[in-house]
C-alpha cells in the first residue's frame, strides 16, 4: 500500500459541499491500495501510522505518536498516489488496485483503525472529495507498506 501522512492542526473532507469527516490536531492519511495488496498490508499500515513518532514532546523533538497525543485520524482513499508519470505528460494509474479491491482494503483500514483508536474520521471511497487541511510543521511523510 502507498500512503501519504500529514500532521495537521485541522483537516476535513467534503463531498457535494457537505463535510463528511473532520479532525482537529492529528493525522491526515491518504491511502492507495496496489494490485498485490491484502488485508495484511492494510493492518501493517494502520499499526505503523498509530505508532509513528512524529509529534513533538516537551523538548520539541519528534518523539510522540498519535496515540500519545490523542489526536484525530482522518483516512481518505486516493488512488492517484499510484500515479506513474514516467511515460509522458499524462499519468498512468495502472499501479493502483482495481476499484473492488481498493474499496475492500480502504474499508478494512477503517475497521482496523476504528478498532484500535477512538478518533477516526473518513472520506468516501470513489467520491469526488475536497480536502482542507492546515499542515502542522509542515510534516508530510510518504509511506509504502509491502
């Protein structure tokens, strides 16, 4: 799975002008399933995200996890993370999982996150979404789980 993690002061996702998910201080997680991915990769990704120490401690050192600071987690599907721009000026998305698998793994990510963490919001798989965020730091971290 491919993911992009952003530490945020606030993040929200809208569909058709309605906010469907929002968090304050925490993490925005953009997720893309790849064709060979399974539930195991989804679980590994969520476990990594919840424990990744990217929040500042009392000394300002990145030493605390989302679980330590009690922030929110906003999970949004984004197949464009699999973009391949090497062949010209129009990206190819053949590296992304087919929609059926992508939806299944995205929903599995949400189930795992919600079973392990109390503050989880989400986007809507396959919808045209508008995401607003205030990146904190800024801290943006690409992740790939295999």
